[in-house]
C-alpha cells in the first residue's frame, strides 16, 4: 500500500519538480522526523524489516542487514537519526571535503526515467570537515555510519595541496564513524581531476599511510575502467594493509549504449555522470574482477533496485551493498523489499546466513 501510494501519488508530483528542490525538501522532512521519538517510531513501523539471516560481521563491524545508503545523498550528515528507522543496515554520509564547498552551479541534478538513472553534477557540495566533525563529536549512531572524504572542489589546488586537503578531511572524520571511505573517483570536480589516477593514488595513499587508522578504510573507485586499469589500482592498494577494501562503484561517466541517446543526455547537461541502472552490469563486472585479484572487502554499489540485483552483486564478490537511486524511483519501501527478497533467494538456494553466500562467492 505504501509503495503504491509513493509510485501513484507522490512520485508523479515529485517528478514534475526540480530534482534538487525535491531532495532538499525530503532532507528537511527526514531531519524533522528523526528529531522526535514519535517520528522515528512512525517511520520504523512503516518501513523497518529485519531477519536474523541478514545479520553479518564485516571488517569487524556488525550489520543487521547488508543494504546501506551510498554517499552523495546525505552530504552534510543530517539524516543519521531517521535512516535506521526506514531499514538501512548502515549508511555512508558525505562526501565531506577539507574545506566547505558550494559545489557546481545549478541546475546540477537531472532525471532520466527511461534509464532509471539520475544525471548528477553536484560537485561535492558540503559544509566542510571541520563544521561537520564538530557537529558529530559526541553523536551516538544507531547503525554503522561511514564518512566519505574527498578533495575540495577547487581547481586552484595543486596535486600536493589536494593530498593535504584529503588529509584534513580524513583527520577530522576518521575518528567519528564506523569506517571511512576515501572517495578518489568523484567525476564532477570542476577541473576534472580525480585521485584514482595511479600516480596520484599512490601519492595520496603514501601520505595517508602516515596517519593512524583506527577504523576500516575503503577506496571508492569507478567501474568504467579497463581490467588493466582496475588491476593497477588494486595493486597500489595492496601495498597498504590499512586499506580494508573498495567501494565499486562511483557514478558512470560513459554516456554511450543507453536507451537515451548521448545527444539527448547532453541536451540536459554536458557535465555530470550517471547513477542507477546504467551502472549495474559494469559495476558487477568490476566487482567480479577485483574480487578475484584481492582478498580486500568489496562494497557493491550501482544499479540495485531489487533483491535479485543485490544477490547478483553479492554473488559477484560484494560483502555489503549501497544504493541511492532506487529510493528516488521506488520510494523508501525499497529497502525492506530488497531485504525480504534477499532472504527468499538465500532460502531458495539453501543458505541459512548471508555470510555463507559471501563466503561461497569469494571462495
């Protein structure tokens, strides 16, 4: 009933409005609901689902279920009270940069309904590491919360200054979350520079290797790499035992081979990268390749809309999963729906716990 109400009533209204305005309104609503026990209880009653077979410990952290919110939705770490109540097993907040960042000029979000995708060009909008870290210095989180850190979107920064900007964000945020993600692959910086370039990645990891690593650390990379490029990134990360694993993947930059032509997408915006369904196959392929090359943990992200989609990512080698776009197209019931379908698929295949599926996939 709730799913039908979202798809038939709310979604048609939302999809006539500017995407960023809808996102901002939903964020404000989530903050308000999360502030009161009544609001949290209502959301819990409407959306929450749990099953013992989904509980698992990954990288020393216990997760009630494997479905997490990806970074990019809660940029300023404001929704931590309401996310557990709608069913997420964990959430990644940010990305958070060394300095406050206004992001790219608006409009910077565009819908591609035919693709079940969002064209994203936010450009790392956030309030900066110092302000966000101060706000959460004493916050107790109900579910595991990761913080994603990135380089401030400032083209005047040199490569070395960019490394120090990452370091600043890392030092502020790493003590606060259950884990930290180093986002080296944001495609929407104004200078187009990412730190997943092997030379820059090596420089960044060598610098961060000197810091204390109190929690698990993940690298977020894109999936539209060749296998040779993925192998080079994995091999650099392998030199750093403190790097726990990878998030695969970030947004898709390639606009070819979709139902919507590249020309039509370019008419919306020549800048930005794609979320959602267009990432599904390529992220699965990248997960599968990386999982065969390393024992590091993989968090799968990109194109998860159903339990089947989630199961395929786990079978490809992912231990945890993240989504955003499914929330926009399917509504908040999608989290419990995916988890229910995961349980059904596991039981169909004779698995008692999700850890068994993960172990078989990585064997």
